C-alpha cells in the first residue's frame, strides 16, 4: 500500500466514523466523545500545515466529510470510496494553493 492509498483508507475510516457519530447524535445520544480525530493524522501524512489562525482547511474538511450522511454506505460502499477520493483531491488542491 502506498502513501496515497493509506491516506484514502484513513479518509474512508474517518468518513465512516463521522457517519456513526452523527447517526448516534440523530438518535439523541451524546456521541461527541467518539470522534477519532483522524483528520489530524491525515493532514500530517499529507504534510498539510495547520495553525490556529487557519480554520479554512478544517472547515472545508468537516463540511466535505458531513456529506457522508447522505450516503447509505452499507448499500453503496463504492460511494464512500468516491467521496474519500474527492476529499483527498480537495486536500491536494488546497495544499498546492497554499504553497
């Protein structure tokens, strides 16, 4: 597995976690403690520097990840993979714009 595949796999895991956490919240359960915070690892692997003054990348990442709630990942796992690739490509684009 190369680094790109690893990152996309982590993004898929993060998307699955986001789906779970928001699903639990929709049922009325406090699930905020169950976020895995994989985005921090993903950003480090992609060498995306973030600081407290630059919330743009975090907001974009979170907004994009929340779209997973519109996908039935059990019936259509390929859509999860497509979304993970889309998130990865947007992170690459963001990184290239910041350089």
